């Protein structure tokens, strides 16, 4: 893992394939606030609830000049299936190689039933109009999380 990212630092750039039929980069969001939310796996219970929560608040994020992008290591095909199944109105980025996950320090050692493995820690980054990280939520608990993010965006605490 690289140096842990902190609030107030520039967001690492990226250019990866997304479900909106093109590669996305940080520069595509210049002049807008951006929520980058990293999640472990498409179409699993927690990840589905989180995606649906962001979808349900999309108009409020848009009113605050804020875009939403989900990122996991799933393939673009998996993302498209997940996005279509739940009519997700924002792009999902496929970081199959894990480069972006490592740059954002979210690919960590996890443990389940005593077994250790590498996986994505559910993490959300709020990036301002100048590509500076203004808020980081690590080890996110899904219930209420999207409301917290929206409150940070709407109250201009970024």
C-alpha cells in the first residue's frame, strides 16, 4: 500500500473504462464536486443497498453540482449487468487490475471466518471542483452513509 491519502491532498488521477461507454478520468469532472465510492463487489447485498441509496439521492447531489462514480475490481461486463439490473444512473468504473484501488489506498488485507484475503475496503472520497480530496469515509457502514455524504456536499463542508 502506498502513502495513505489524506483530506486536503490532490486526488490521484485515473483513466479507466466505465459503464457509460467510455474511459473516465479525474479531469472529466473538473469544475464539479465528485463522489468516488469504492465498493467490494457488484450485486452483493451491501453494495446493492449503497448503489440504490446513491441513486435515490441523485437529484440532490446534482443540485449541489456533484457527480457520483462507483468503483470496484469487477469487470466492465459485471458492472454493466449490475447497472442495468438496478437502473443505476451514474457510471461504474472497472478497476480490474486494482491500480486505482491501490492509489486510493482501499485495497487492503481483510479477514472473514479466520481466513485472510485482499479486498476492497468500502470507502468514499469527496473531491472538490479542483480535484482536492475534501472528505474521506473509510470502512463505511452502508445504512445512513449516503445521507452523510450528501450533507457534507450540501452544506459546502468541502
